């Protein structure tokens, strides 16, 4: 099977992040030969360092990557056309598609847990030019297009998470100092939008790290239940046991008040494969948008999702819909909602500290693991897409 896959980079990295991941999986696991059309190769190069931003054509991992210049005469379209995030293909492509190949055209939508997605997934709409696109809605149930999940990702994650030496080697490789004789810190990765409530988050972590003796045992239990501290830890060692890793490109406010009791460290912006390894190595992941959110789910660790902000608080409707589909402890749900809502900084700090308390932290981990285990047995998006396109094109 041959497919033309289109990506229009709107902003940030998610458009090309999702599309590139899907392209590789469709080719590697389903044998589809892909022509990937991308309008902004500079952003592409940020997540895929092998990209030559000046090249009009290049092949990476057997994917034929083309610079997509709108309003230029297109080649003969392949029998399958996929437009990521329903990006407009432009009159020239549509004309050739309707005149020559009338392809199996899939419009890949944004991810949402909202209930209406199930009834919309798979619907098509006949156009006046004869084209008949079908809408694929990614989602969290078997009545949607599912989620992007590579065939062995869970197995690879489990192997990684069982190998502390490999994790330490990786962390050192990206510049994180490892002290094998000290207790393993409580690691946090922080990938959020500029308007994130960084100070409230820092305050909560600072308070967590400085809990006094009476609460140290509860911090001890918290950290121990995350298999971080063994019982030999003395109280002083429990100080400074939180290490926050912030990728290049995540902008922090200039006037941030942090404290010596928590280590905040910049790390490089990683390749997608290395970013997965970072997420797998952490205790808590703050992620955003769509792709890093799904990758953090596959990491099986507690996460805070900074959802992409939309007008009229549509993003809060989406966030609430996803939270409602989980069994996460109430303080965790409150913290995630406060994180993405305006003027809820105090609630955020309180809810976060509550969520990180021994009891809730253990439940946060358990409910996350159980939730992801259920997701990981659903058919993945690339498989559903391939089956759909195979069925649609086999009779043509
Ligand atoms: O960058 P984003 O905010 O992209 C957003 C969202 O996709 C949103 O849904 C969309 O509407 C908007 O773009 C236009 O967040 P996201 O989706 O997590 O994409 C980030 C990509 O960057 C993801 O593929 C992971 C990758 N990444 C790396 O490869 N290395 C890194 O070090 C980091 C931090 C991220």
C-alpha cells in the first residue's frame, strides 16, 4: 500500500510529532510506503535531528519526506491520502485526487476523550467533487480510532524500568548528575506551556521536600512507596530529594522563586525516542498537548497533563472528559484542573500537596498503572487505519 501523509505545522511540535511517529509506525509495522508532506521542516528538525531543513526531498527510516509547498503542481496522488489534524490539502491536490485516483482519504482528527467522539469516528462526508473523506477520531475506547502505540513499546518500557543502571547511564548522558551512594531522587520531567502555574508547582514541591520531622515519615512513606528510598534513609537524606528536569525550549518565568531543597535542571530537547526514555525514568511527568501526553501514558507513571488551551474553555471540557474516564484520586483531578484553569493557584498548591501525600501518591500510581494497562490492550491507531484503508482500496 502507498500513502500520501500531510502535516501542516500550526504551532509547537505536536503536529509533526504525531505525524512523524505515525508515519514510521505505518511503514515499519504495516509495510505502507509513505510520502510525508511537511510544510515546516525547521520544526521537524527539532524533534528529528536527521532532517535537513533545506532539502525538498529526503528519505529517513524509509519515509520519503517532501517539503510541502502549497499551490504547486502535485504528483499523481497515491491511493491513500491522510491529512493530519484535518489540514487543508489545497485546490491543486484535491483536483488531482478527484480527477485521477479518488483515493481512500482519511482526515485524522485531534485527540479527545469526549463522549461524542465515538459517534463521530468513522463517519465520511461525500463532497461535490466526488471525494469522500472519512474522519478518524483518536480516542481512549475501542469505538474510536484508538491511540498511537508502537507494537513493542510497553515491553521496551518494562525492560527499561527494570534496569536502573541503564536509566542512570541515560540520565548522565543527558547531563543529569547521578550519585550512586545517595538515595535516588524523586524525578520530575516538566514539559508545559509558558502560561503554566510554575510558581505554584515549585511551591508545592518545595513544601513537599521540606516537610518537618513529623511529616518526614510520611514523605518517607511517599518516596518509599515510589520505590525511591529504602528504609535506611536518614531524615537529612530526605531533603533535596526532588529533581526537576526541564527540557530546552520550555520557557520559565524570570522571577521564579525556587529553593535549594529542590534541584531544578535544564536538559537538552531530546529526540522522540530519548524523550520516551526520559518519561520512563521519571517518578512524575508533566506533559502537554497531545503526543507527549500519550507518551507519558505509555510510561505508566503519574502525570499532570497541561492541555493545549482553546477558546471558550473548550480545553477544560476536554480535560474533564478525560479525567472522568479515569479512576485517579480526587486531589489529582483537582490539581490537573487547577493547573489548566485561570486563577486557581492556591487550589493547585493545596491539591498537589494532597495528591503527593503518601496515601494519594500510592493510589495515583496504582490507578495510573491500571488505567494504562486497559488502554494498552486496545487496537492501536495505526492498525485501525491500515485495516480501514486496506478494506477501502482492495476493491479499487
Ligand atoms: O508541542 P505541543 O504543545 O504540540 C501541540 C499539541 O500537539 C496540540 O495538540 C496541537 O494542537 C498543537 O501542537 C498545534 O505538544 P505535544 O503534542 O506533546 O508535542 C510535543 C512533541 O515534542 C512530542 O512529539 C514529543 C516531542 N518532544 C521531543 O521529541 N523531545 C523533547 O525533549 C520534548 C520535551 C518533546
